[in-house]
């Protein structure tokens, strides 16, 4: 069993087309193949405003799969610690032995989540999308945008956050790292009305985006809600959507944006991202459609990125050894 | 995050009274305290006759808890590999960070399972039990007996296994290691009729022990069944039991010996081991009772042994450092 540190992992993995392809393939497998993806196991530590989620998925026929522990402890920042963390175990599916511990502190989760956003945008957003709107100013607000630039030519970013200082820091970071001008907006409405693609990245428990603000052709990726108490999109957004997509429908109904939508017809017509990748259902077909994709995070993404990084780590070892 | 190898773990942990106390305390907590113990997560790899189980339990107020991956791959022996394996992750409950990876290859599971058998025998078997009967000849057949010798003065062992060679190897090992004479019996019936305490340790899918063989005063611990398709005790054994105990009732009803018992009255009167440890219910009260304890394996045992071994590893480090 190998143990890889965050430093070693960061040396080999990037938020690039190669990773996005792996994540896209994972969604395709989730739709087309025999996949075992048990319900998320969860331990809550209310005293510490903490939770640990355990996810796993095995795609039948593959020779390994991941088990991921990810934690969110919202008292951590006051102790000088990051609120999220965790690790992945890559299991050998041929003999049940652990192949590797990826002590990634949640970094791979960050990357596979951002990559899923890019896959959603690739299949759902207008090809000529130029303006990205970002709700939230944290790690995913940065990574989702970075991922998006791989699939769409983003020329301007509008951002909104609750905290002005963090919004300014976001503007500073993005302008420096991605060389894209950022405007800090004074309302979510302004961001939504201005943008071609909107990505919501908050742990909000009340709706932030409303249907009446949507213009034709907009695509929204909502990646914040992954628990029973979270919600970023008002039901009116889902009602407005011409195409409504989610990563895994049963999860979205339980933990994602579909949860608070009571309209059966809307729930019924939600389709899975993998079914769009496979060609079974069409994604966007014209520039007037409003598309919404809800991402709750799936075990197949964890298995895909764990297998990908393990392969990269091993080819690196081989190349360092001169083979 | 520390990573400990099996070798390091074996240096500090023993199947001793200290461990048994921790496991007993775990059952007590399971009964008395607020415990989060989500249903077991399971991935099946039918091609390889393999399965990976993921267990966890958090006892509210404790500062850490374990997440355990354990595998059983029954094609492994033909490849020269052990059929069981796995590892444990000890999580810090104050901040969600992994404290340690215990790369124990399933050793801690073996020990905590054996320790539970000793706890069951302590509370249920006659104090004057002298003859132990063991069904099965594998690792648990050895460890359960070893654990039993800590709580009862065993003077003779009767063993039965399907494979004569393995039964002889068992006799040889036990006589050498525990200095207790072993008789290889030619039937399960002979073992059950002769013994004060019977421990069943097989992955059998059909009943091995029948009620008509039980004499007054016998105690049976059935630790083999931990899945929907396994069963070691015929329903007649449960009907005969004056006291019927299980580690966790809902698990026993789903995965253990209670599963195949259709008699509602029997199911209703099954109590949990922790309730006996707590004094809420009596264990054995006289030498004529027949007692049966079904062990399916619980996440609180994993958390207890992971915390215990972590403490031992750290006090060892301290003592090596001269503190």
C-alpha cells in the first residue's frame, strides 16, 4: 500500500482536459454501466458544526475503486484550520487490498467537483458564452471558473459574495491567475441578469437565485447543495428551465435542488448528466433554451479521480526511475 | 496524519483484558449513549467472489472515531493472498482531520471480534465452564478460544471442521499455543453435546447447530453470520434459548442469526449485549439456562479498538522518547 501526500498529489494532477475527460467518462459509466454506488454514509458532529461523508462507487469491470472520507467542520476556521478535509483510499477490485492512501486533504474532491462543472457547461451552456457569473467567493468559486475556461471562452466574470472583502480578494485572485476581468456585483440578481453561465457555489440554506431573473439562453450550474438543509435555487428557477439535468437523480431529489421542488412534472423531466453525455437525451439544442444542472457530487467522480491520480503518480515514479 | 503498519500495530496490541474492557465499554456505549452508527456500506465484486464492507460509529462526546474498510475476497487464497484484509482510518472528531491510518490488514477486526466473544461468554456462560467447543478451524476459531481463556478456565477443547487436515492443524496449534488439549470431533453434534461453551466461527450458509443437541447450561456464541446469506444456528436453537442476546438487534435481524427466525416472540425477546453489561437486563442467572449470543460485528467495536491501539502506539512513542 502506498501513501501519497497532498504535496505529491499536487505535483502530478491538474484541472485539465485530461481530468475532465475522466470525469465525463465517469458520468457516462454511471448512466450506461453496472455501477455500485451505495448511499452516502454520514457521521454528524453537531458540537463542532462538523460532518464526515463517506462515498464509494465501483464500476463493474474496473480493477480498482475509491472510498472517500470528506469532512466539513465549520468551527475549524476559528481554530486556524481549513473547514474541509479528508482522504481517499484506492482499493484493488481484484483482491480487496488497499492500493493507496491519497492523503489529499480534500483537494481531489475540489478538483473533481470543478471538473464536473466544466462537463455540465460543455453539454448545456451556449458555445458562445462569454460572461460567467459566480455566486460565492470560496475555493469552488475559483475552481469552477478555472474549469469553465477550459470549455468556454470566458471574457468577463461577475461575482457576488456576502462578504465584500472576500469578493475583492476573489477579484484580485482571478484577475491575476486567469487574466480575466472581474466585476464585483452588488446583488445576485445583477450577476444572473448579466451572465451567460451562472455557477452557484455556496452552502446557502435559502434560495439565492430566482426564475424571474433568468434571460433566454442562460445556463446555471448549482453545485452548492449536497445536504437536506441546503438550497441555492428557488423552485421558480427549475420551473423556468427548458432542460433540467442532475448528476444523480436520486441524490438530487434527496440532497440537491430537486429536493425543494414540489412540482412532480419538473421532477419527472429531470435527466442525468450521463444520459446527455451518452447521447440518449439531448443537451442544449438552441441558443434560447434555459438549462440548469444540479451537482450533488457522486462516488463515481471520486473513483475516477483516484484512479486517474494513481496512474499519474505511478507513471511519474516510472519516469523518475528512467523506465 | 500518522500511518501505522501491521508490524507496528502488532507490537503494541494484544488480545488481553485491557482490550476486552474497551470492547465491553463499546457495547455499553452502544446501549446507553448517543451513538451514530450508520448502516454498513457494502461494495460487492461478484467476479472475484469479493466484498468490501465499510463501517463507522461515533460515540457522542468522544474525541475520535474510526471508519473501517474490511474486505473478504474468497478467490484470494488460490492467488496466495489472504481472503480478508482492510484498514482503519481514525478521524479526529474535533476537526474532521484524519489522525491515523491503521494499515492492519484486518488484524484489528480479528481482535475486536474475538474480544466480543469473550465479553459475551463473561456475561452469559456458566462461571464453571470447563469445556469449549469450536465449530470451524480458521483464524477466528483460534482467536475466539484464546479470548475465551481470559474469562473462563477452559480445560479441554472439542473442535469440528469440514476439513480433517485443518482440524488437525488447529489441534496442533492450540495445544502448542494455549497448552489446552484438543479433541477433533467427527460431528458438530458431538461438539455441542460435550461442551459448556460453543463458539461457531464459520461462513456457513446452512444451519450447523440444532436445538435438540443442547443440554442445560450451555452457552453458544455464533459469530459467523454477518450477511444476508449466512446462517450457523437452526431456528430450533433460538427457540431453546432461555436468554437470547445479540450485539446489535437490527443488524442481527438483517444479517445475523435472528434473520432466519420467523417466530415473532423469539425475535421480540432478543436483547442487546450492552443492555446486559449495563445491568438493565440480567445475563445468566442460574446454571441451567441455555444462552445464545449472536455477534454480527459493529462499528463501535472498530472505533473502540482503533482508539485503543492509537493510544497504545502513542504511549509507546512517548516511552521510546523517554517521556
